[in-house]
């Protein structure tokens, strides 16, 4: 799990006009989309540290 503070810090790494949605499948977290690029903020149900955020990469 991730704290709200940590989530806000990770979201600040993306452009303000980017769009995002929650996703549970191959990953569990928030997918951030901007133009034809996407990133992932991992937000799982388990305790402990989450994997590193994946910044915007081309789809």
C-alpha cells in the first residue's frame, strides 16, 4: 500500500494535463496517460514498499 502523501508526490512527477485511471490486472495501480505515452504508479494491497513508478513511455 502507498500513503496519500507518497501518491501525491508520485503524481507530481507527471504533467498536470495528463489523465489517469485505476487498473487491476497485470499490475495494480494508477495508469497515467499523456498523448501517446503512459506511466504507472504501483498501488497494491500488500504491505511494504511498492515497485518504482514507471514514468511516461511510448505505447
